[in-house]
C-alpha cells in the first residue's frame, strides 16, 4: 500500500482546505454578537398629505361684440302751453294766399279783460277767441279752410266747463280749434264771478282776420227788441203789446261806466265802419 503523503496533489488540496477553514473561523470570530448589536429603532410613521389641486378654471371666452343698433332719436321737447300750436297743414302751393295767426293776448290784456263786466264780459269773450285763433297757426288757401261756431261755458275760476259745436263747415277746422282750446293756458277768473256762457265763431281761412271790437258804446243800453205786437194764441183775449221803450240810465252810474271803457284802436274803428257799410249800403248805388 502506497503512502498518501507521497501524492503531492493531495497534500496541496489538504492544505488549501485547512486554510479555508481557518479563514472562515477567523471571520466568524470577528463578526459582532447579535446580543451586542444596538437595537434597530422602529420605523417612524410617515404622514402623507394629499393636496387637492384647485379646480381648473373654464377657458376664457371673449364675448362677441353686440350687433350695431341704430341710434335712438333725441326726445322731442315738451310743448309749452303758451306757445303750443295745432299741427300745421300741408305746405301750400306757390302763389296761394295765406293768413298768419294773430298774436296771443298778453298777460296785461287778460288782466284787463278779467275786470271788464260790460256786455256779458265782452273783452273776455274777444280775447278768448283771439287766443284760440292764435294757437291754430297759419291758415293757407286750400281744402283745409273753414269756420266753426262753439257754445262755450267758462267756470267762475276761468276753467273751461263745456264746449259744444253748434255748426262747422270743416271737420278738420273743428278738430284744429278743439286742439287749440285744450292747449290754452289757465285763464283768469270771469269778470263777474259767475259762469260765463257765450257763443263764438272761429274763422280759419286765408282771407278773414277778426278785427277788435268797439267799446265806446258799451255803456249805452241795448236797443229794444221789436216783434209782432199783434201776436195772438187764438184762445186768450186779443190785445196789442206796448211799444218797447229804451231803458234810461242813471247819470251817476253812466259816468262811472264811462271811466272803465278802454281806448278803441284804429283797426276797431275801421272794422266798424266796414260792417256798417256792408249792412246799410244800397245795392243800387254806384251803378
């Protein structure tokens, strides 16, 4: 039997194995004991905060520009009572006649009319018609001409109480005159403090202008009204009525009456002469 030590390869393998075992034993000796190791701290609790993102804003959409609109017309000025007029008629044809509206009575003229008590407040009645005609505007020759006669009742305060149409030659002129009456400013109280009832004809054409009345005869008594003195109803006894006589005035009252008469104008005198000439002129004169 051969010697094991005699094989060199076995000797090297045995030496290498011993060396490896010694190295492993040294490493085990150098490693710390589990009892001597410091305790490992437990893991700390980690707080996680979840931040919610802000809501997303909607996308900005630019508004569409508004559609262009037509500019509004400026408001019409409010009419004043003292200058209000009925709508003007259509433009006249060249060469046609026209009549301008007379001026409205002034505040002083209305104040004088409010104190004139003679002949059923004659001055008040004239200024009323003049004011209505002034508010009706210019009269042109053509189809929009005519006349209207009203029955008017004015309250003691000066406010219009009633306006009735007796007759008219043109519905357009009547409507125009009523619009002018509604546009009149507040009037002064009636002269005698009682309701004033009268009739007035308003002429609206291109050829007639109302002339102012005469006041110089207003203190004279009214002429007697002559009628049929022999009228009989067929049943009662027949009699003859007495001849009407003129009322006699007290001299003192007559003198006081003359003091309040206004000065007549030249236009009033000329208009009175023209009326008398048309009334009394003979149709055979001048032939």
